[in-house]
């Protein structure tokens, strides 16, 4: 019985130490990495990470590869001096793979987006999360559900995704009814009885160069504003001051008198005085005096609420003019949520706040953006360098493209920035990285280099081709 067990163990060991297994594993890893590259270019980093790089079969390949390396090294026992380079190289590869595995399991790779004067303490990771908070109006919010959403953008949901949670001993659930990885958003008006909503209008800007449609909903205090290229459209609760000259071409609409009637309107070109048109009519075009552009009031509702509608786009559509959305069901109510947004659903005396966002990792300290600077190529508006001055731990630090900040085990790199329609930077984008396996990976690479050098050094000595051995043999 012992002999059979020993023979079986020897066959297993011999299999793991075989050259055939090593070659098969190397070829398999090469194919997997090639597939991962294709997935990443076609479906994005998140899909490639989930389906390839972090998949269970990729983990199995790497662990079997480490076993193969260890078995090959053990098969050389008893070790001799000329085995040193061979053993060091194999041990270096194993240490490198272990460091990579630790980084994959416990590392952080995300972004921190800050406006000047703003502080943040959490990195945004490329993983989708659904959070549900509950509250009684006037009291603090309580987290009742936090669920990781692992959608596959290549295929729709086959059936609703049920996310149950316990709410003070009562079993409840949120359902994900639909998932649209690429969707076009269209704003519409949900018409309500008088006094239940706000005035809303749909306008069209049309001309030989472009045609544009949009909605404006009159907020009681602030009104509504839309910037369309070099023009501004405002919807005000009352007649504004029209004595000045605006910096941009401007259309101003305001409610006057009977709330059931369409608004009045005034128009001004950049740097010129306003021209009033009085109360406008639905469907009647108005020449704006901006080249051949006309303004048309398409729809007007005295009491309405904005409502977003979404239409699925082809999955292979290029560009970035789309949104990622989910349709959430809670009880008898439904709600569309774009990635990075939230909505509220009432349930009796309770109010539920549902948020669809990227996962955030708290790094335990505040990073405050003091100032963001851009250097341009001389005579152009093309950025040459950009840097962020931040305050961390009571001290100021400069983060530029080639000078990261290392603090609290994290590294902060200057990744990019976000600008407004005029090209003025409004946000600094910092890349946040935590790499707990970094030291092991560096040490493993060093051992590999030393091992390879040792192999090249010891090989001529023990093969009889070293120049000193040749001199002795000739003597």
C-alpha cells in the first residue's frame, strides 16, 4: 500500500516537474494574455479584468505554474553549486507571481477627482455598486443595502436581479429590472395637475449649420439655464434686468402674468443690448439675428416635471455620447438610475434613497486640492504639463506628471484633468494606487536577473569551456 502511494506521489510530482507541463502552461498563458488584450480593446478594462485577468481559470493557471516551478527546482535535489542560478531564477519567478497575486487581492487602483478647494478621502474604483439608504424625513440616513453589481455589458439581463435586505426585521428587496450599458438619454415632460409641478418648455434652435432641441424647467428660486455652444438660454420666474449687455449671445424667457400662458422673450447678441419680443406662441419661429438661426417654442406646460427616457444603443457604437443606466424596481415603483446618480422612492412614512455608483475605497486621510496649474506650449493652447498642489497631513505637496506623491502607503499620480466648454480646467484627476505586493515584485525581478546572470557565469565553468580550465588542461 505504501509503495502504491509512493508511486502515485512520484507520478504526480513527476507530472508537475515535467518540461511538457511547463511548455503547455507558458503557451496557455500567452494565449490568455492575447485574449485579454482583445477583450480589453473591445469591451473595456472591467470586462477584461473579470472575464480574463481575475477569472478563476487564470488563477488556476498561475498557481499550477508556480507549482511547476517549485517542482522543477525540487527535482534537482541534491543541489550543487552550478544549480544556484537556476534555483534563484525559479524562486524569483515564484516571488514575483506571489507579489502580483497579493496586489490583485488587496491592491487599489482608482481615481480621485477634485475641484480647487475641495478635499477627498476615497478613491473611486471601476466596480459598480448599488446602495440603499432609508430615512424618516428630517432624520439621518441609514444604510440598509450595499451590493456589488457585476454586469456583463456584452449581454442584457436574462431576468430581474433580486437584491434582498433586512429592514429592521422586515424582509424587503430591490430588483434590477434592466441594464443598458450604452443608452441615449432623452428628456421629456411628465404633465401634472396645476400646482403639482413647475412650468416647462421645449425649445428648438434651428439654422443651416445646426439644429438643437432641449427642455427648460422653471425652478422656483434659481430658474433654469442651458449653454448651447456660444449661446445661453435662460428661463426666469420673473422679468430680469435687461439693461446690460451680455458677454455671450443670450435668449431670456420669463413668466409674466397668467401662468397658463407661454412666457415672454428677449434676445441679445454678444456685447449688444436686448431686444424684447413679448409673449411668444407655440410653433411660431422667431429670427434671433444670429446668422440664420431661429427660435421655436415647441411645447409649453404650465405644470410638469422633467422625466428622462432611455433608448438602448448598439454595443459596438464608438464615442462617449451615451450613458450607462439601470432600471430599479422597489415595491410597485420603478426608477431609472444613471451610473453616478441617485433617486428617491417613498414607502409610507419612510423614504428610500437608492444610489448607483462606482465603489469607493477610503484611504483614511484627506487630500485637499489647493491649486491646479497647466503649462502650455508656447504660442498654443495645447497643454504641455499640468500639476496639482495638494495638502495632506497638514503639509503641501506638488503632484505632477513625473512626480507622484507617496503618503500612507498610497501613491497619487497626476493622471489628467477635466475642463469646461471654454477649455478652462475645473477638476484635477489623480490616479490612486495601493500596491501591497510591490516589494515582493521588485525583489522577485531582482532575483530573476541575478539568477540569469549566475546561470551564464556558472555554465562555462562546469562545462569545461572556461578560459581558466582551458589553460590548466593545456598545461
